[in-house]
């Protein structure tokens, strides 16, 4: 059920969508910021680069449990209050990260990030239907997910640039200030969003009786694990591929993020009509680019081409998955969103964990082959299922 146009003007409801979009931007930037800072954090805190991967693994697992737990525990509360409260928690998490004296303190701060990520995404992923009219829900959902792509376009590369110029602690501190600004924006622009229904644990579990839900969650696990096993270590991958000059890595991350931004909107538009088919194409592009990286990526032009394909393909994955889930259970979008966050965050954690093990044992080629094989096989499996079903 979309928002009633007679009570809220297009300007007001698109401003509300914008406030959630900037929230997704700072949430995703906070979660992924260590990706661009892995070497610096490893040296500063005296741990291996593979161990730094735990800064993605830990918040991912915390977010996975926080999403359904908060959905049930806070089901009677106004969603505006919950979103702003979680944004406040994110401010604290980033500031604690900036002053972390050792790796343990940094991981504690990342636990706070995980709590914020889990709760925010459980609500934000399916909130468009409550902010805008039905006719523009697809566009609003893609706009909210644009915060994810914008984080890779601007957030992660900007964090790396700040780290290069002023140290990794400065990157976290600046992000904490940005998170504070987002909190203020949400406080002014989000409308009251009283709970539409009370959620119980049984409501979450009952979703798995739906065959589309089961298939989509298998796809979430495999695609996200495959992607993040490689993406967590994209800085070392770029450093070791194609003779990439260190000064060019930030620009390449920007190019990757720009491709992801385009993929988000292309994927969102296509997925609104054919979600599973869109996901199959995106997964094939993602897996193919990773598998070809050790060969084609050894020259700078080949590396750039594959990086753009990788970014575009993955940019379409989260929004396609979210739209697929929403179309499968349109009357239980928030519950499905909570489970989607759980599956997504567990997969990020496992991807970062497996990637760390591969990097420490076999180097960056290992994570590229592992991630590529997993995503290509997922695309093939979805294609086989597609033959006996219609989007």
C-alpha cells in the first residue's frame, strides 16, 4: 500500500525517500570502509590483511541476528524513531573506530556497526511502499538502493583517499561526522511511520513455506559470499593485477563504484518486470568478470574493462533480489526484508571470512577463482530453475 497523494505532496515523499537513501549510503559506507583501508589497518594494529577481513565478518554476523531480532522486538514502534535511533548508534560506532587503540577495540566498534546495519536494512529495504504511491514504488526502491552504489562510488574510495592523505583513523572520524548529518536529515524529512502490524517470530519462519523465498535465499547466500570473498580484498587485488600504480587504485575504485551505480538503476528497472531473469544475467556477468581477472586483468586496459563489468553486474544484484522478494510476498515486505538482511549479512561475513583464508593461503588469485566459480554456478542454477517457472 503506497502513500496517499492527497495527504503528502510528491516533493515531500521524495524528500523522505532521499532521507532513507542517504541513510543507506552512510550505512553501507560504514560497513565497507575497511575494504579500502585493509593494508593501513593491518600495519597500524599489527595484524595480517586476512585478519582485517574480520572487520567485515563481525558486523555482518551481528547484523544478521539484529535484523530479525529488532523486527520482532520493535514491531510496535514508529519506524521513523527506529531509523533515527540506529543512525545515532552509527555515529558512535564510527567515532569509536577512529580512536581504537587496538584491534579488539576496533572489532567492538564494528559490533555497533552491525547492530545499526541489521536494524536499518530490515526496515529500509521494504519501506518504499510506505513512502510513495504504488506507481513509483519500483523507482523509489531503486533510489533507496542507490545509496549502496553511491557508497561504492564515493564512500569507499573517499575513505581510502582520506586514509592515504591523513590516516585511516581520520576516515572513520569523518564518516562519524557524516553520519551525524544524516541523522539530522532523517529527523527533519522522515514522516511518522507507525507500525503497520505486530511481527512475531513465527511470521518470520512461515515465509520459508513459500518456494520463491527458498530459492531466492539460496541465491542470496551464494552470490553474496562469492562477491564479498573477492570484494573485501579488492585493494590487494588491484595492487597485484596489471602492474597497477598505487596512485591509480583510488580512481579504479571510483570507476567500479560508478559502474555499480549504473547497474543499480539498470537492474532496478529491469527487475521490476523480470526479477529472476535480471538476477541471472547479473550473476553471470559477476562470475565471468571474476574468473577472467587472473588472465585478462594482467593488463591495465583488461583490468579496467573487467572492473567495470564486475561493478555493473554486482550493482544489479541487491536491488534485483529485494524486488524479487517483495514481489513474492507483497503483503509481508518488512518481514521478508528482515530475513533478507539476515541472509545478506551472514553471506557478507562468510565471504569476508573465506576470502581472508584464501588470501592468507593462496593469494588474491584464490579469492577471484572461488568467487567467480560460486557466482557462475549460481547463475546456471537459477537458469535451470527458470525453465520451469515464470518471473
